[in-house]
């Protein structure tokens, strides 16, 4: 019942936002919704269409207008597809999750395309190489100035921001990704494995190659592989 009430609320919010869109924006949202929902179901994730729609709409142009906040100040615009935002890391939660400040607002960020071994999951034991991955991310990112680069869907069902984290201004090309994207470094140095969840798959093929490079070199979490 609680979930159904939540879905009804999300449905109303989504329909209100859809009514403000242009035909082109509607088509984009529909395509992303169908691809994302299908991928989620195939991978076993229990995600309703309402939840996925609201996650997608969190990054559409409809929400980009500035709105007054309760204290009389202007609330920051929501993230959108393709955004590249400057931020400062205020806290590292574990190897692939951190908290960053963007324009004075804290954002919980989940790194896209990678999955480090668990260290803080309430229902899982600490996994092999998890403490090392967490320590590496803390050492490299705590207090650092970074850039958050978004893919297709900026938020997940838990309202975490999904982003590629850069230590330099984002740019195209494999050389730049190897040099400046932290997600790629986690893979290259063996602190993470590839985890692609549609529709956020911009660098999926490259990430697989980076993982294979680390695996062949027996780096990090691949050291015990027989």
C-alpha cells in the first residue's frame, strides 16, 4: 500500500511535468523510459515505471528553472543530461560513493559504470579489497575540486546523483578518460569492476577494456584470480 501511494504521487508529478514538455522532449523521455525499464527488469531490479519516470524527469529541462526555496533564496537548478558541474568532495562514503558540494548544496554521488567491493553495506560482509578501494578513494578525492559529468539518467531510485567524476575538466577521447576520469582509474588500478546499468552506458565498452587490462595484470582485486 505504501509503495502504491508513492507510485501514485510519482505518477501525478510525472504527468504534470510531461504536460509542460515539447513533442521532441516527450519522445526522448519515452525512449529513455522504455530502454531503462526493460534493462532494469532483465537485470532483476524491482523498479516501477513511475519511479523510473521520476528519476529520468529529474534530469529534464522542465526542472531546470530556478525556484524560490523556503528561506527566500533561489534553489539551485536540477542536474540535467550531459551536465558538467564543478564540485568539491566533502566526504567519501566508500570506494564508489561520495558526498560533493555543488553551489553550496550537498549531493550524494554514486560513480557511474563501476562497482567497488562492499565495506559499509548493512546486509553484506566486508568484501575482499573493499577497505583498500575505500581508502584509495578517500586519499585521492577527499577535499578535492572535481567535475561531475552526467549521462542519460542523472538520478537513481534512491535520489543519488549518478556521475562520472573527473579530476580535470571533462573532455572526449580515451587518453583523456585514462588520465582524468576517476571512474576509469578505479578500473585500471583494480579497485573496481564494471557495472553498467542502462540507460547510463556512455563509456561501457571502454570500461570493459580497462577492466580486462587490470585483470590481465593481476592488479588490486584481481590478485587472487586463478
